[in-house]
């Protein structure tokens, strides 16, 4: 099946921006929340929520711990899938493509905008590693609070962003009687092919 046909040279990034703006206006919580799916070296898929912190023609950016389970899998395979589900709008957006680290400067710039408590949390959390008790985590957090005192909190070297560069973006809109609408954009050189999929 040729699922992508050139019907309308629309820009999926502009379409995403307009859907995202509508989601921000209508979703009661976390319109920027998206699931990020990864695959381990053993072929086992794994999925969890993150927050979209940047979007432009280069791709979709989120921040995390580079030693976390998701990061290990992203660095192994170099690929990810993202999923937004805006329940109030009855819409989903599916994104797939290669993933890369953001530049250190981009990571620093975003880290500097975070609340100080979150900055300290990034130092205190060994994300995805076993934790013997909540008290251990709280003690590590208190230790980092003492360590940084009143000074600035720099970005930990193991904490920064990933950018997913889309090769495929699908916009799904609920329609009556499950006759949903699916618009699929697939990357073609510097442009995009647009086609429809059966629901
Ligand atoms: C709404 C929501 C937003 C989240 N945002 C992030 C995020 O931006 N970055 C992050 O590392 N974890 C975020 N988390 C936590 C992750 O879902 C996950 O628990 C954590 O990153 C560890 O995942 P991993 O062990 O698969 O690497 C969020 C969780 C929820 C429910």
C-alpha cells in the first residue's frame, strides 16, 4: 500500500503548532505531556510520559537523565516514537524518527529556566536506578542543597535534552461512528508527502 501520496503540500510543523495551541487552550492538565516509546537491545518496547519543552522544524525536544533507562535505549537505537493524546479535543499525534542529543548550550539554557528545586533534584536523582527508601532520596537531596548553598546550580553533565527529528507525523481526529480522520505526513528530502490512512 502506498500510504503517503502527495495531495497537499501542507507543513506538518505548522499543523502541529496550531493543534498544540488549541490543546493548551483546552486541556486542564499538561497539554505538553507526551509518551516517548523506546526499544531495548533485547527488542522489548518501553514507554513513559515526558514533557515537550521545544518544537521547531528540527524536531521535538524533551529533557531527562542521560543515564536513565529511556536514555540508554535511545542512545543504543538512535530512534524514538512520541505520542500526544489530547482527550478534550479527541485528537492524537504520532511522531517517529531518529533522536539526537541537544547541544550543551541548549541544555544549559533550558536548565537555567528550571525552578531551583528541580535543578537540585536533577543532581539528587539517579533516575531509573533502584532506591532503597524515600529517606535515602531525601538525604541526597538535602546533601545537594548544602553543596550548592546560595550559589547557582549548574546543569549536571548527565542531564539534558533529546530531539526527535520526525520522519513520520500522523494527525488523528475523532469523527462520529469511528469514521476517524488520519492525516499522515512522511518526510521526503527537505519536504513532506501528505496522505490519508483508513481509520
Ligand atoms: C506527565 C508526566 C510528565 C513527565 N515528564 C518527564 C520529563 O519531562 N522528563 C523525565 O525524565 N521524566 C518525566 N516524567 C517521568 C517519566 O514518565 C519516567 O517516570 C522517568 O523519566 C523514568 O523513565 P525511565 O526509567 O523509562 O527512563 C514525567 C511523568 C509524567 C506522568
